[in-house]
C-alpha cells in the first residue's frame, strides 16, 4: 500500500485530479505515443516537424495547474526547450532511457499553449541506414568474390 502511495502522481489534488491522455503522433512512417497527465483539460497536441516541436493546447478553469508530459526520444529528443504562451519557462525535465518526462506547474486560467522544442527529430538516417548497410555488405561480398590472388 505504501509503495502505491509513493508511485501516485505528486499532483493528485482532490479538487483537481489528473487526467491521462495518450496522443498518437504520426511522423514520417512512424507513430509515436506522447502521454500527458494534467489536472486541466489538455485539448490537442500538434507536431511541427520543421521546428522539431510539439505544441500542446490546454484549457483550465482553476489555478494551481500541473502537467506531466512524456515524449519518446525518437520523436523529439536532445536538449529540450519549453515555452508557455510564448514565454520561456524552466520545467523539471527527467531524461529516461526511451523518453523524457517534463513536469510543468503554473497558475494561469483559460487557454494555454505549451511548446516543447527538441534538438533532434526522429532517428537520424532511420530508413536509409538499412539500405546503406545492405549495399555495403553486398559490395564487400562482390569485392571478395572478384578478387584474385
């Protein structure tokens, strides 16, 4: 029981309990799951691949807002910068093995836009790597067979 209490979200406020959302984000030929848990209504998440950015839109009718956002490293990774309504903020960012978790706290009511910008987007050379590897192995085999001693 104590372990269950310790693993519960830190913002499980009785007046404003957290809501978990799993957003399917399509990028190139991949689909990633971005998870948000917030005590306000998370309306939408949009990917701007050109800027390596996720845009979260939420709406709150109360103050003391908090959200946890989990973003897979293969979608957006590296050094993350977070802005809220155009202003730079300093959230808690925890980098895990496969994803980063961002914790936000703010007192604003109404519509809020949170932007998370990464320095990397999708695995570098994801689809090309396999092709280059197959061609390289083929060239090595061909060279070994045609080489005469």
